[in-house]
């Protein structure tokens, strides 16, 4: 079976959660996925699978699909009717939703990103990339098997995977996803013609996959952008096969003994918000969920304000030099182990986890 057909076999309808979905190809990069249980359809549009719940959708993209593929649909009136039935159900304008402001911010970021194609090997430096390599990707690269399906939630431009576990270099199927359509358009262009990369516009809390169907899930700094934070972990774990891995990074609420106002003030200086929804997850709750469904095979805490400050002051040097990267991370650990123990404000504020499902 081709990777594409294997992927189809994993998909579910987001309205009734049933599978399988029948796929009809319109042309290269475009198609219709039909649910025979409830009649709902999802689209493959310009190489991007659009898998949003109906309440997140509006009429216009479906209308545009009708117009663009008029000839095909004239010859296949069943699908013409299905699309028109969906258009009838959808509103013309979207209602304001919790995710909107945040996603508008990300769409703007990804829309202006220059496309840099080419061989994806780089020097592993930088305060983000280096620990992601050490704490997550070294482990994933050792354990993945050829043809595995590895899914990234809230990938954005997939900067980390492109550098540490590129689907051009490694032999696996990469399902990349984000609620931002601009991010998916960007990656579709970058990986055009690659049979092992699949792009999905979907929400992290409404995944279009069967339970027990993914070999690994990557989730880097996304949970805190989602409405129910760490509680979404249970939904992700459901999608993993037994022994499947969930690899992630999240910043978490520090456990202060300080008044809230002081915390806000100090964090405002060291770690100002970049986008909407810069809340954090609750570490204890996350770990309770992990122990219910499996075990953590790696856990590493970092991100003291020292690190934030160093990145601010020496970001160029840290990006370019492995020595300065390591120095920054060593100072981070030093702060956490010394002053952080006494005054938790200077302790770790984020962690890497590699979870294995039972
Ligand atoms: C902080 S960025 C992280 C990007 C990437 N994972 C990384 O580490 O570089 C958060 C990403 O989550 C996406 N996002 C926000 N809310 C989401 C949601 N509800 N479902 C899926 N993705 C979401 C944003 O579009 C953005 O790309
Ligand atoms: Zn259905």
C-alpha cells in the first residue's frame, strides 16, 4: 500500500468520528473525502488536507472549490450535491472563536516567511535547537522505524523537524499540522513532490485520526495555545499506537510563594508575551495524565530567567556558536540548581518530555 493510502486508512470524519473516508481525486493536490455515515465531506485543497469541524468553517472555500472544479463536478454530480449540501449548512461569516486572535498572529508570521528550499542539514546550535536535539530528537531518531507515521501538532513552519529530523533525510512519513493555513501552505510548497510529507490544517484538540494509529506525536510549545492546556494530552495519547511516543516541550506555571502581582511584574520584564494565549500548562496535572497512560522515558527541566536574559543579550552569538549555546544552557542549569531552589521565580519554567504509551 502507498503511504497515501495508508494515511487515508487512518482518517476519520470530524463530525461523526467514524471511518473510513472514501477519497475521490479531482486532480493533483485536490480531492474530496466523503463520510458515508453522516454525509460530511473534507477537502484536500492545493495539497493541504482541510480537517476542521463544521463550526470552524464558512461557505466561501467550498464555493471556490465548486467553481474551480466545475468540469469534474459536472461529471460527478454526487459530489457536486455533497459539496452544495455542506455549503448550505455552513455560515457565510465565521463567528469569533477562542483561537482566532492567536491564529491571526501566526498566519501573519508564516505568510511573510521566505521560502528556503534545499538540503536540510545545519549546525545544531541555539538555545532552542540544541536542547531539542539532546532531549527529544536523539531519542526519536534511535527509536523510529522505516515508514512510521509521525505527526506534528502546531508545527508552524516545522523549523525544528526540518533541522533535526528532516523527512528528506530520514525515511518516515511526516504528517505536519497547524491551525494556521498559512503555515501549511508554506510547508506544502517547501515539500512539493515529496510522497512522505502530508499537510493538515486542523485543531490540536480535534484530530482527524483513528485512535491507536500514529507511531509518534511531536508537540513543541503548542498545548499552552490550546483552550484546555495540558488536559489535551489525553486526546493526543489516544491517537498513539501502543508503545508510541509523545515528544514535547512546554513551559509550565512556576509554583511561586510570591504574591501574584510581583510574579506578573518580574515575568513581564524577563518573559514578555509574544502572541495571544501565552498562558502555561500545569506540570502536576500533565504528569498525572502521563502516569495514567504510560511512562515518561525522559524529562528535562530548563528555562530560568537567566536563559531568557542571555538569549536577549547574546542571541546572535548563541545561534552561531556551539560553545556559547552550551554556556547559556549551563548557566541556566546553574541558576535552577542554586538560587532557583530557594526562590522559585528563578527555577525552571519549562520542560522536555518523552512519553511512551502503554
Ligand atoms: C509557539 S508556536 C510553536 C511552533 C512550533 N511548534 C515550534 O516549536 O517552533 C505555536 C503554534 O501553534 C499553533 N496553534 C495555536 N493554536 C492551535 C490550535 N488550537 N491547534 C493547532 N495549532 C495551534 C500556532 O499556529 C503556532 O504555529
Ligand atoms: Zn461522518
